[in-house]
């Protein structure tokens, strides 16, 4: 396992996140859903084909799982990222509970911001731990600090 | 402006946000939510457990209320400017949103970065609080706002130390 192989994972993941961002911004999967219905002449209100957009989202998840499985050995070493993303997942769960129980909207929105920030921190943690593990092309000051602390 | 836009604007020292939340009486629960979230982020950042996060949140809320009241008192009674017109709600709202940068304390989850995150967010929050106080108290002088914040902070620390000493007994 070297930096080159794992770098491919991050490149693919980066493209995936850009796609997800565009999807959210331009409602791509809903547009694909409508486009397929128009192209194939399907009834947009058909109870079966109406869930095509859900299928597209599920396909995103499947691709992400396949990618994670392919690089599972490298990903298993990023313990800092596991911890931070685990907390982000917990915050999202609380956010869903807040929505379900009709807690104040400000708290729900705030939790969304905190969870989103925590996800970004998770990727920062991954980047920094990669350097500590010697799997990054360029070291970071955290790697130097770690070496200095003798950990 | 949405709640999230207000939080980002407050962190970016956007004076329009502070003027808006100062005038919006319905924004007090939003300000409370910002204080809670910043406290939760701080608790997570230091690796505290659930009880630690709850304690940090309670301390954050108490500190917010005490500091806002002190600044209201000092700013409107001792050091007002001719145009100063404020109530405690305005101070609570603007100062609550001023704690928005505290959410970045969650960066402390990453080893080594904790102390850096805390120093950066502490300084950042100090600056946002000064802007919040300046806008809420309708000051034209930033120096006066800094003075009021400093006096308020010193009195707050003294009160908290006193409470701490009483609790320890």
C-alpha cells in the first residue's frame, strides 16, 4: 500500500463529492428521473417508476460502498476520521430526531451546520493522519508535531 | 436572512446581521441555539463525554446570560454614548450570534489541533462580541465597546470564581 494507490481513492471521492454537491444544487437526480420518464414515455405518477429518483440515490450509496470496500485496508487505518465522522453521524441522528419531534427549527438547522462542519473536520483529520502514517505525498505540521512528541 | 446565513454573517463580522438580530425579537431562541451549539462543539472538541457536554452547555448558557447582563448594565448605565438605546434582549441576541465561531471548536477532535482551534475561536469570538456589543449599544466608538466587553468579562470571571469557591465549600 502506498500513497499513489490511496491517492486514487481520494481523487475518485473528490469527483463523487463534487457530483453530490452539483446534484444538491441543481436537483440532478430529480431532473434525471423526469428526463427518463419523458424519454421513455412513462407516466410520471406511476407508483413504480415514480421511485426512480430514490433508485438513483441508492445507486450513489452503492458506488460509495463499493469504493470504500475496495480501499477498506487503507481506510481502516484512518482512525481519527472514523471517530470524527462517527460523531458527525451522531449529530445527524440527533438532527433527524429534532425534526421528528418538532424541536425548534433553529436547533435543527444549527445541528445541520455543526454536523456538516464535523464532516469537513473528518476529512481534515484523514488528511492529517495520512501524513502522520506516511501515506501522504507531502507532510503537514501535525505530522511534524507528532514526530516531535514522539508518538 | 435565514438562521444559517445569520450565523455565517455574524462570524464574518457583518454589521447588518447584528442590526437585524438586534431588531428581531423572535431571534432570541436562535441566539440561544447558537450558544448551545458552540458549547456542544467545545465539549466535543475537548473530548468530553455526555455529562461533560451537558456541563459545558450549561456553563455556556450561564456565561452568556451573565456577560450579556453585565454588558447591558455597564454599557447603558456607566459608559453610554448619547445615542445608546438598548435592552437586555438585544444584548442577548447579538452576543448569542457572536458565539458562532465557537462551532469551529469541533476541530479539536483532531489530535494536535485542539489548542490551536481553541485559541483561534477564542480570539475570533472576542472580536465578534466586540462588534455585537458596538451594534447593540449603538456605539460609534469600537474602543468603548472593547472597554465595556473587558470590564464585563473581568466582572464575570470574578463572579464565576466566587461561585466556584462557594460550590467547592
